[in-house]
C-alpha cells in the first residue's frame, strides 16, 4: 500500500478535522500517485514511528508550477496560506532548499475513507 507521509504534528490535527484535503509536493509525482489510488495517511518523524490517521482515496493529481497554483489549491494544503510566495517559503523550509514560483509541484487531492457504521 502507498502512503502519504506528513512530518509535522500540526498537520495531524488539520487532517483529523478535514481542514487539510490536499498535499503539494515538490516535483512531478504523477508517476507515483494516480486518481483512484488508496493510500494510508500517516504522520510522524522521518525514519521513525508514524501514526496512521486514516485511509484515503486520491481524487485528483495535477502537475504544474508553484506560480500556477490558485489560492484555493494552496488553502487545501495549508489552511493558513493562500499566496504562492508564502507556499514557496513554506516548501523551502520543508525541503531545506530554495523553492520558487517556477518550481514544478504536484497537487494531490484526497478524501478520507470512512468505514461503514458498526465496524
């Protein structure tokens, strides 16, 4: 099974409350993630233990430049950010390198899979 891994504990609460319904990843990830794919959504430190938040289905995968992102696409990834410049600064921190509006990113939209009642 594939996974969407998140390293910040802040993200766990955003995922649980469904304020975060997308992830913006640096580079072209269209070969790895496809619409309809089932993934485990995990939070935890890199190379350490992780907590499974939920299973999700990938609704949409789009590759574009960071500068082409709409405020709404950015907000689905991080509810506190709306501008491409601010997202570039955020991604620069996450990836430990300078990220610019010309960088290629992949927007992965996902929805939580809710188990049927009684399980």
